[in-house]
């Protein structure tokens, strides 16, 4: 999604803006721009990476100022062009030197644009953001804060904005609704950003704005109001972030770093939450709802992409361990299908970023219908986490790579603990939970053994990396893992891959099998092992080549397949925590072999904050 960085203080603004944009690069974008205010407005925009913008600014010169705004754009309205890049300005003749950067979507921009064109406004871009800049200019009567409030009252949609005006060289106005925005509070300076990674280098004291909040900032003052100019208080909190966590270290890519971080990430995720002595799972974030959860009539997990796949594992876990009827749905489908949410329903939103627009909206829809709304989220203080009644943070640390890896494991790990937490209050004995916890505590070291196979996985991947169509198959707990493996391969290598239940092959997709086609089976020893062997034979007899993720020591499967990636034996509910790891490495190696940008795959963004 788009990235926002703004600065007002007494230091040079340009280094803060450029360094902040580089911190946000992982979120995905296609163009960048900035504006500084020092007597007059100075604007620069460029298609491509932040480095292109930096080079342009350094060549042009004249960007010395202590106040400015900067933006990375992920196109929603209008193509990837310099004209459509932010910042956007109000009308060249009717305007007042207003400049705006924006993350989100102005849904009624076309109506507003017609209204402004009738008043003589001339537009230079195809964007909704430029319409907002012109609207603020149109409503400007000498007070930028009031003009922004008036304009936002006319707007429908989502926004996180930072606004400056040449006529008010000491004032910056920022506001948000539905898109994240936080204000870092330094000494006589403020750093505004859409993500804390652009703030922590300057301060760890930050204010996360609530929806419909407008902040008027000067070098030594800060005021928050609603869009109706009603004063509201803003709470400063400590940002849980350190730059060391978001630096690349010795790894070539964030994705590889985060794959290898998974053992420690899971240790952090479980830390303090597995009380082996009492046989209790300790989840402080949901403890006040323990009785309501134990009496729940139905649980619904919602999410998108990888988070949805974690929700599919969670569906099996909740029914197995807590014996509660459970569903899982794309958040985008749930929110619009007029869902049945009866008494005793719990809706659980799963999200790494906590900013996915569809997941946030699905949660709000569920709350509106009376559900207890929980969140399994990684980013503390994110929109989804603030919308929930309660929740459990993943605590796997910042995930920078666009392809989600350690966050998936965190989501599945927390879902496992949540299901056991509820199950213990229903039918699970302390001994059963203790046994599960003992097994969970061994998972990080199991993952370390799988990671040691990376070169072997790379060799096997090289045999098939030129093939343009792959299948990923699994049963039971391993079916969502098959989907996740397919998504990983698709999104970073651009190879077409499809995941499905292994039994589904016979109902059509088996027609795809041709000589040498790579078919990945997640085929660990579990309740459906014999059936998956049959499915493997169905593929082999038609010329398909099988790559299996299998349980260490399973000599049987070796006779049926071309390649095997081994995982230690664990109880079925814990198998997804292991079987996904070889597939993450397969996708990583395939992407490199195909020359892809692993951490910033084309067309993708780290957090999809628009519908
Ligand atoms: C995962 O590799 C993808 N980048 C994507 O599917 C992601 O999982 C999805 O957009 C949901 O994001 P969230 O977990 O931040 O809500």
C-alpha cells in the first residue's frame, strides 16, 4: 500500500523524509514523491524506486527546509506515471498552495471532481487524491485546519493524509479514517508516518490517530479534533519496535531472514503462554472472555491470503481441540454476503499487519451483528487490533518481506493455543493440554532441522523451476498448507501454482497432469496417509513428478516419489507448523532461480489497506 512520511521540526526535513520512505519500501509501491515548505513549496516526483526520487532531488537542489511531506504510491486510481505520483496540489490559479499526500481511497471523488470542475478547477492527474487537494483549496479561508476539516466532512472512503499550505509555513495538518497514521513525538519535532518503521529512528513516543481525527501540528504544538472541530485527546504510547529487528543482517533478503527467524519467532510467540505445571494455556488478551468463549456456539475465522490459510488450519484446530462448530471465510466475502451471526458467535480476524481493509470491515460487520470480535494480529496498535473486543498478538516481530512466512507460523501457533485455551474449558484434560504444550515447545528445534535441508530443497527445486504450472495437494490439516505453498510460489516466482484438497484431483484437475509436471504433496503420517499415497499413484501413473513433504523415517513414501523434504513427526494438529517450512524455502529458491525481486514482488504490497 501507499506509504506516508512527514516531518515538521528544526532539523533538515529531506533526510528524514528520504530515510523514512526507504523504511517503507517493503510495503510495495510503484512511484514516489515529496514536497518541502520553506518560504515556497518545492515538489519532486518520480516513477520507480525511492532511489530514483533521491537522485532527482539531489540533482535539482533547493530542498532545504525543516518541514515536508513524502509518499510512496501503490496505484489505485490512474496509471503509474509521474503526474499521478503524490504529493498533489490544489488548482494552479484558484488554489492557495495546498499540497496533499494520501493513503486510501476517496470513493466519491468523481462527484467532487465534477463539482470542482464546474467551479473552474483544472486537474492534471487521474487521481482521487488530487481532487481532495483541490477541495481543500476550494474551502480554504485562511485556516488550513478548518479547510481540511470541511473537506473531510464531504469525503466518503478511507484516508490517511498529511497537508501543508504555502500560506501557513508553520502548520501541518494530518488526518485519518480507515488507513493507518501515527505521529512520532520528538523534542520540538514531529514525524508522521503510516508505519512505525519510519518513526522509530527518531522517537519511540507516538500517537496513533483514531478514525475521523484531525491533528494540527506546529514545531511546538499539537492539537487533535474531530472533523467537526470537536477537541479530542490523543494518547502517547511507547512504540514496540527497534531498528535492529528490521535490518537485514547477514541475509540476502528479508524473506530468507524471516524464514530462518521462525524458530525464535515461535519461541517468542509461546513465551509465557504455556504453563506446563498447571496444564494451562495463558492468553491474557482473551482471559476476560474465557467463559464466553467456552460457551460459544460457533466460531468464524476471517482473513485474506496467507492469513486465510492460517484460518483454515484454525478451523480444524478449534473443532478438534475445543469441539466448537467452526467456519472460515475470506473476509471480503464474509463482509458482503449478509452473514448469519447468531447468539454465541465468535468472529476471529487474522491479520499480520492489522490493516487489511477487507478483514477490518469483516470484523466491524461481525461486531455490528453482535458477535464477540477477536483478533490474532502481529502489529501492536494496528486498526484491526484496536477494533477487536479482545485478542492475542502474534509477537513474531516485524515482518518486512511481502511474502508472509513467520507471521503464518505465528498465526497458526496462536490459533493452536487459542483452541487449546478454549478446549481446556470444555473437554480437554490438563494432561492432554500438557502433552500438546510439550510437543509445541519442541517445534522450534524441529524447524531448525528442516531449515538445514535448504540446499537439498534448492537442488530439488532446480529440477522443476522451468515448469510453468505446479500443483500443491494435501488432506486434513495439510490441505491449507498446500494452498499456502501454492501462494508462496505464485507470489514471488510468478510461476502458476494451484493448491487443492488431494481428493479433488479426480474431479477435473487431474486432466492437467502431463509428463514431468511437478506436483507437491504434503504427505506426512496422519489420519489420511493411505489415501494420500493413492493420490500420489494417480499422479505418477499419468506422468506427473511428485515432490513430497513427508515424515522423517517414512521409507514407504520414498518408493513413490521423485523428491522428499523431511519433517519430524509431531501430532497432526501441529504438523502445519512444520510442513509449510519446506514450501517457503522451495518458493524462495524458485524465485531467485527465476531472477525475481523476492522481497518486493511485482504488483504486490505488504499490507492491502484498500478494498
Ligand atoms: C502473504 O504472503 C501475502 N503477502 C498476502 O496474502 C497477505 O497474507 C494478505 O494480504 C493478508 O495480509 P495481513 O495478514 O496483513 O492481513
